[in-house]
């Protein structure tokens, strides 16, 4: 069975969603379902070498479609590096040195 790991950054992002989103339970459920689907098919999503080497980006379905998932394929699944609201300027975040992968 494929698995997904959450980085410290991703856990913090999910905690923020849980506290701030009006329909947090549905959003978190959709995100976790998407994480599992990505773990089973880690090559889907868009490779964004311009952000960080090896990182992939995927937009989940509703009700989590306002978020963007950043992840790395790993042996047996994925590591979720970050979950960022799509309205944020995440491209600038990365170019300014944001590095969500755990050391």
C-alpha cells in the first residue's frame, strides 16, 4: 500500500486550515484523500524544478480546490512538503527562499 508522509511545514499548513477555513472538516478530508491518491500515483501533478529540485505541484478537487499541494515522490509514496492557499503568491515564496522540505 502506498503511503504519504507530512513534513513539519505541511502539518503546520493543515493546522492553519483547521483553524481558519469555514468548512475545514470537508477541506481536510479532501486533502487527505488527495494525498492518498498522489501516494498511489506519485508522478501525477506538475514537476516544478524551477521552484525546488524534484518538487511536484497538484491542485486537489473541491472542496479543497483553493489549495495547492507541493510534494516529493519517495519510495512507496510521497512526502507532502506544503499545502498553500492558491491565492497566495507561492511562486514568489519559493523564489524568495521558502523551502518547505524538512532537513
